[in-house]
C-alpha cells in the first residue's frame, strides 16, 4: 500500500487541511476501482467500511492477489469533519458557502468533447485512452482557489480514470440502497446483489446539481450522446460505472455491518478481476431497480411530532400508513400515507417536523416526478 497526502489550498491564514489516499496494487493496472467514504462528513458508516476494507486489501496485497488497482480515500471531507455548530456536526454543506459538498463537480464530458471530441476514431480502446488522458490533463490544469474547490478537484483527479467508482454515503435512517446512472446498471448489478441492496434508484444523466458519481459516469454517457448527435461513428463504451452507495442510516456504525459490507465489496472486486480469487455465486438480488423519478417524498403538511408507523424496509401498498404528524396544541393528527406504494427505503432521524419537512422516501416502480430529483 502506498499512502499519498494531498494538501488543500489554505482558505485562511495558518490553516492547512489534507486529503489522504491509500493506493493498492500497481498504479495503472486495470481494472482501477476508486472508493471514497464520507464526502458528506456526518455520514460515518462508510469510514468504518473503509477501515475494514483497508485491512482486507492489505491481506490481498501481501498474498499477491491484487490484479488491478484500488484507490481508497477513507475520509473524503476533512473540511466538513471539522464543522460543528451548537455542539452538533454539520457535514453536508460547507458553512462558508452553504454549498453541498456533493454538488458542483466539473462537467467532464464537455471538457473531453472540447479537447478530443473531433479526434476520436474507430478504435474503442484507443478512444477510452484518449478521453482519459484529456480529462486528466484538463483537471491537472484547472486552478482551485478555495479549500472547497481544492477538495472537489483533489477527489476528481484521484477518481477520474477509474473503471468503477463507489462513493460511500448513508441516509438519515435507511436500508442499504444505491443510486446510479442507468447506463452503469449492468456493471453494478452484481455489487447490489453482494451488498444486499434493498433499493436501487436509477436515473439518466441530469438528476440535478452535478454530484460526484454522476459526473464520472456522465463523462462516458454524455460524450457518447454528443458523438451520436454529431453523427460520429466513433465507438465509446461506458468506461466508468459509478454509484453512490447509501450504507443504511447515520447511526448504523457497527463493526459487524461494516465488515459485512467490506466483504461484499471484496467479492465484487474478485468478480470484476481487481482481486484474484473465486467470489462464489452472488446472493439473489433483494430488489429490482426503480426509477429515481419514482421516489415518492412524504412531507409534513403541518408542524408536529413525527410518530412512525412503518419501519425502514417496509414494502408498502398504496394507502399504507407511514407516519403520524401529531400537533399536541390543536390535537390535530395527520397520517402520512404512501400514495403509490413501494419500499420505504429512508426516513427522517428527526422526530419533530416543521411544515414541509421530508419525513420519508418510498421507492415506487413508476416515474411520478421530473426536474431536479435530488434533495438539497
Ligand atoms: Zn450523503
């Protein structure tokens, strides 16, 4: 294992933060897999999975079983980790700008198109190499003035040429679920099975806000779309499959769960040839993918105490009760129900709702939303 430290630009006099990356296998070996944890810094299960995964990868390395390359960033957001207000962690938005740490990543497909779009030829593998070199170069030349810009650029530079990218997050209270671009699903299907994902949410590029995982897979899906639009015959495969993996809820920080998740990732790495060894047969999938546009978001229509009536993971029929919103001042009680049915994959950790609060999310089979599909 090789350890690299990446200093971020100093946003203020006398401070310096660093991103640390762990590198397993030979640089440049394929497939390359990039895994990062806790980009939203208050979502901690991923950090513990990284801890367990690191040990498994070290064992594999000393056994000579590393065939490809793995880059692991076990704590992807040192800025957010240090943010606290009123004794509480605040790791989703940077306090200085109010920007979500998982938004505003560069549009790699446009960068690649501008640099090499017209030069791509009939050889798919050569095209992949050309595109990777172009975006590596573009990111190397890109300036970063602030600490936040530096963080985004550092993570992007580490991940940009990976064949598979796993961004480890978690929800508030949730079952294990993942998000990916539709184009990546065939490559990620075994991962979802190994992890035992109970919900998979897929969307075409453009779910909103330019999150990390989408820009990395979008490089290929959007560049391919651009080539088609220009009537180019140049072949371009989906050379990166990326996913945001939601490792259950914020409080699900547990050695047994983390070891199980690390084991699932190891099996997947064996299956795609990054690690030697027979992964065995993946367990049967626990869900079929549903459209991100099919997620029903249940909101509190008025303030009150949230009393859940269904656990996370519940398979709901249309009309099933999810939670009561109880206003003890007026004695008003409103029962939130799932209009369309589906899996209750995430719900709020808070038990007091202000009006409009997102109380629960239900993965339905049919699209019911459009526009910006991700939460703030
Ligand atoms: Zn997150």
